[in-house]
C-alpha cells in the first residue's frame, strides 16, 4: 500500500450544475440526493476515505449551505482527529462575480495557502459530482512508478460521447502525447474522468506561471502535456458524470439493475443521515399486505400501500393505497396519495401528489420541454421541492413544476407535455 500520509485531496464541488435544472435551484449539484440514501458527493468522499487519504479540502461556491451542512465535521467519513480533517473552502476574496472561482484551476489557485499549510508530496484533485468507486491509492502508486508530473484518470467511452470530455492520445507507455478538450471530431475514445494527481511542487509552479489560465482541461493540461511528463491512469470500473437529468435518472436506475456494475454498499459508500437533523433514526420501511413492489429500492421510513415498480425511493416516502409509482425517483418525505400515479418522473424532497393526480400521462415522450429542450427530452418530468400537485390534475411528459408551487399556481387541471408550472 502506498504511503498516503503525504497526499492532500482537493474536491471541486462549486459548479452551478444548471443542466440538473430545478434539482439545483436550492442546493449545489454534489448535494443532490442519489440512490435513495446518498448524496452525490458521498461517493467521492467515501472513495477518499477508503483510499486512506486523511486531509481533504472541499471547494464550494454555488448555494453551498446544504452541502456544508451535509459534510459537517467529516465525522461520517472518519475525517476527524489530530492528523485528519475536512475543510470547506469557499472563494477566498470578495463578493463580486469577478472574485468567484472562474474555473477548476482558478479554484485550486485561490487555495494555494491551504495547500502550503498541509505539506504534501502529491495533490489529488477530484470532482464532487461523479458516481464511481476508485482506489486513489493505486493511482498514486502508478503516478510515482511512472515518475509523472501529472497523472490523469482516463477510461474508454463510446466515441459519440467523447465530445463531452477531455480526450487524450497516449503512447505505448501510457504517456499522454496529445490532448483535445471536448473535441467535435474526436481522434480517440479515451476520456478524462476529471481526476488528477499532481506533484505538489509542480502544481504550485504551473499555477503560478500564468494566473490568467483558469481551467485544467482547457489551459493547464495542454501546456503540461506539451513539455512535461503527463500519464493516463487506466480505469475500467463504473463511472458516471450525473450532470444531466438523463444521466442522473439512468444512474439511479442502474442501482436497481443487477448487471449495471454499481453497488454502493459493496463499494463502502457512506451517507450522512445525521445531517438531515432528525431526532432519531427512521424506522424500517413498512409494506402493507396488499402492496406490490417490483425491482425497486425502498429506503428506511417509507410506507408502501400501493404499487412501486422500477423506482428509487428515498427515506420517508409514503405511497398510499391504489397509488402507482413507476420508473421514477422520489426524494425524502414525498407523499403520493390514494389513486395518484407517478410515471417516469423525478420528485424532489417533500413533494405531495394529491388523490387522483397523474404525473406523466400519454405516449408523447419525444416532445421536449418548451423552456429547456436540452434538459428534458425523453419523457422525464421534474417536480420541485415542496410542490403540491392538486388532486385529479394531469401532467404530460417532459413537464416541470417549480419548487413550492401550490394549487393556485396551476393554470388548469391538464398540463400538456413540455409545459412548465
């Protein structure tokens, strides 16, 4: 096992994540619920813990309160003690937009004092919004063995997806010799996972050379590849960037598919239920004798009297008699009342669907949302935090209901496919 005492971990957790639409209207993307029990950032924090890294800085920016409350002292991931800890790192200057983190490299540059205050041989830079299981200890060992200045975790993806990532071309030894950031006409299918190991001295040097360079993928890495030792660390496991509604839904559905490769419990992913502020642990889920549950994940505190099929339910969800939930993701304490139907939808926390209402009606899944056609285009509807869907109201496909909307906010009982309330 590699000595990780001299390794500092930095988590980038400050992006807006706007493609997740109303799910990030009240929180940062890494704080979004995932897989029933977890938040997205739990995967990276648990990977750090399981890899033996003990000092972590989390760079936050956009709506950080929920994320900060969730991370707390880091006790849930064993980051408390004399030689270990987790530190929240907001932008270090003023309140103007120009003072905010301008990109991944700028975020790290603004925290050079934190890096210097924690003597290290390497700095591992991670994203706080990916779903995966990875041994950073093995990557650090690879980095040292190659005598690399920078090591980038990379994996093969379908070529039609490569335009979303940084792409690298390597020689026989694994050294990256060419780099394309989000190429429109890719020459490779080897994609960056946004996970980097830098020699600390090298990182400080390259960040200080040109302070106008704000992004690793666009600015820092191409320069490093052209003149220094940059290697690709091959990764073959499950990994997903859940930065879009479609990817987020698919990754949640992967949890309930046996052959998907994702297994949070086997990976040792830890949630932090104490951050929810409840006075005690939730009771085990309750299933009535007449309920039907198939191919689903049901969390503690749920009460199921109706039908749940191919869905992921977070703690405290209630599905009443004759109600149906199918192909959906329901966050904490949603209430689905008698006779209501949820079909292909994502419900944020504390949504109430009144009796007889239907979310997701009709076969037209191809008409996108009129306001956000690039966010909702496969039939998935989004219901915001604390919203109430009035009784007997029907919503078509690719619909959006903003947080806290009530009956008086609805223009009528029938919301057509692609409309927004």
